C-alpha cells in the first residue's frame, strides 16, 4: 500500500456518497477519524454532505494539522446539522471544532469525549408523586475505542 496515493478530498466525497447510498438520516452520526494534515481544495457542495450529523476526530496534535482542512471540517460539521456558518464563523468554530487526541491526557479520556459527542448524556427526571430527582443514564454499551 505504500505506493498507493489517494487524495483526502476524494476519500471524503466517496465516504459522503456511501452514506447517501446507505440512506443515512438525521438520527445517524458519521464519525470521520482523520489526521487533518492534507488539504486539497475541491468543489465541495452542500448536496455532497450526507443527511446525518458529521463529527471529525483528529488523531494528530492540532499544531500538525492544516488550518484550511480544520476550517473545512468545522463548516461541514455545522452544515450537517443545519447551522448557517456565514453569520457567525467564530461561534461555529467553538461548537464544531474537531476533537484532537493531543487535548486529552490519555486515550481513555479521548474516547470518553468522542463517545459523549456521539451519544450525548440525556437528562432524565424520575418522578414519584410530589417527589422528583434527576437520574443519570450512562452510555455504557456505546463506548468508542481506537
């Protein structure tokens, strides 16, 4: 495989096409694990983005990634959930910035953060008559391991 070169852009477009063929919908989540280094400017249209939430996870330190590629990831993630990034790019960057493995102490903490994005913890309230109490439901069976 060392002689095979594939551009990251064609890989992303192919991945999005596969998700469209697989009938992805708004309850699905696509997690793209990437290095975030390579950037080849291709024509990415809104119609290319699948109808599911897209989350990017970078396995490299943020300083080694391409800034244009990370910007593209933020825009794709925002558009995948219907957020218009043209009005507030900074707000979109804060909400949809990819997770970087270098931001976490170890892989277990990194995996827990990715899991929380895929299966966000829900707030439930147990009610019995006049009494009520919040309860926590853990995503135990939805762990993410690299």
